[in-house]
C-alpha cells in the first residue's frame, strides 16, 4: 500500500511580453544635488544689529509719513522754514460764526429773502487782535445812533441820526481798539428790518463811487484802487476808500459792507503813512465781510 503524497503545485511561468513590444527602458538616474558646504553661522551680535537697523528704518518711515501729513495739513506760514516774512497782518483770534437759533436760516440763504441776520449782532463783530488795547467806549456792545453819527462831520450828525431813526433801525453794535503802532480801528454794525432798509440807508449816505457823507477824520477820500475784492462773500457788497493825498499827519481808510439787513462801517486811522497800513485794513474788511456772510 502506497503512502499518500502531498499535492505539488504546478510550476508557474513568468509571462513573456510579445515579441513585437519592446521592453521598457529605465530612465537614466539623475545625479544627486551637491550638498552646500556649511558656512559659518552669523553671530548673535550681527543678528541684533540687523534687527535694530530694520526697526530704525520702519520708525523713520512712519515718522516721515506722519511729518508729511502734518505739513500738508498746516498753513504755509505755520511751517518752520516756509513762513513768509511778516507783511503787517494782525493776529486775530480764530474766528467762528455764532450758533443760530433753532430753525433760523443763514442771512444770505434762499430761505431768507429779507437777508435777516438771526445771530446776535454783537457776536458778528470782528474781535480785538492780539496786542491791541480795547477801546473803552466801543467795547463790542450796543451803541446809540448818536455815537455812530459822531464818526461824521459835525454839520451832518443831526441828519444821520434822523435818517437812522426813520429807517427801521434795530440795533447798532460797535468795537474799537488801538494797535501798538498807533493804528486806531473802529467797526460799527447797523442792523435794519430788511435788506431794503439797509440798502436805503446806504443810498441816503450816497455811498457808491464815492464815500458819500465824509467822516470827521477824512473829509476827502478816493476809491481805493488797490482793493481787489478778494475773499468777498457772495451776495455782499464792499465799498473801500482811502483818504486823498496829501493826507496830513493822519491817514484814514474806511470801508462799508452791505450784507443783507446789515451795514458795516470800518475805519482805520494812523499817524503818518506806513507801507503796510493797507494790508491790515483790507484784512479787517475781508474778515468782517466773512463774519457777516
């Protein structure tokens, strides 16, 4: 009896590629990249120096940007090195228009046909500039028609007082001061019931191509040819005059502004005639015009 034998697996044959198919060719091996030689590591001192320089550059860049922004937002005369030489302008406090009563329109707006200034007239007066001595009589409060008329020649004062009483006048506010160089300034604001009354008073004074009724301190004036109306508010009118040559010991400049229901008189006078007296006078006219606009 024969012993059973373990079954044997049939031999396996490796598959062979068809004869017409070429055997795949292995790609050539790429050379290994060279390994860089290790150099000396930078010291901690060098790294700290680089960090300090980087921080310094960033800080300087930030300061440069901030400085440029600051200069761009400043007036030219406030930038050191760019300020122009003093031209005689006075240093007024920062000006701001007073608040209006709730719902009140601006004096020259479309909703205010009468041109009424609803703000307190005293707060529309130009303030006293730096270094000036305030006038004890014209302190920025109310004054009488007689006080206003005193600016004109004696023989005309009664007529002017009567005109004011007959022209629906509401208030007169006034302020005056004297500068260290001796220049005296006086500003009067006269408010009427409407633009028509204000313009009527201007016509009564014969203001236009001439200064009309002469002031006590300037009996003869000419239209100021140097006045360019720069800074004038729209819908206001300025009449600017200067005393004729020779003006004598005192030179006087005067201006009228008509803005809605209000007429302003501005007077500057000074002993002698300085080269810069025109500049602060026109500055006062422009600023007072803007406050009334």
